[in-house]
């Protein structure tokens, strides 16, 4: 199978109606592309992995955190039937710790490392007067991480564990992902003061 962003985008749109969830996948795609460039890896493969990592989340929510049913397992079965490569499918399974699939490749660790952090950074930008990542600083993000009432849906342990699995200090990881998202902030609904 030849990977095509257009095909992956069409699949994501077919399964995902939520604008917020689509924007989250765009953010993760951007962070994954930047991670691939930094690692000297296949930017298209990593980017499409980020773009598709939650495409099944709306249709197959997994409140029970089943290792084999619902999200992401159902989505991975769809991707396999469509010929998406095994490394992409395995990374998507591994981004949900409850599947038990080890994150044993750089791509899998990168996906886990950027997923929760992307959501948190967008939340941080949305509460700034600028509604932008342009003036978002690591110190501000770290302060917000300590505030349990802010962006409650973001798992702080996964943010920290993601940086640990990548072998980088949390501050460095936050800065890297902020910089990765800045060029696509308009796509994410940011940079437009209210």
C-alpha cells in the first residue's frame, strides 16, 4: 500500500464528526511529522499515524478500557483491512496503555509522547489572551500541569511518562511540541483572539 495523506484524511473524516477531535488529530499529526524529521524517520508514515490514531474514537468509545474491543482495537482492524502497514497499526495500539501493546519503536514512543501533550498545549493556548501558541512558554505549561482543575481530561501521568519514554526532559519535550504546533495553529483554531 502506498500511504496517502488524502486517503487517511478522508478515512478520518468519514469516522469523525467532531471538529475538536479532528483538530486534535491534526495537532498530533504535526507533532509526529516534526518528531520524524528530528529522528530522521519517514515523515509521511509518522504523520499519517498521528492523523489516524483516534479516528475510531467517536464510533467505538472504550469506557471499559478493553484491550481488544472498541478504540483503538476496532480502528486498527479497519486499518489492517485497508492495507495500512503493521508499524502504524502497532503504534496506534500502543498509544493506549490498556491494550498492553509495548511501545517498542521510536514511532510508537513518539505517538504516546505527543498525544496527551498536544491536547494540553491547545488547552493552554485557548485560555491565553492571544489564543495562540506563539507566546506560550514552557513555564506557563508546567504551572498549568500542576493545576488539576485545568484541562481535567488530560492525563498528567501520561504527559510525564511520554517524555520519559522518549528519554528527554519534560521541559525540552514541551518546548519541542509547542514549536511543532506553531506552524499549524490556524488549522487548530488558534491564533485568533476572541
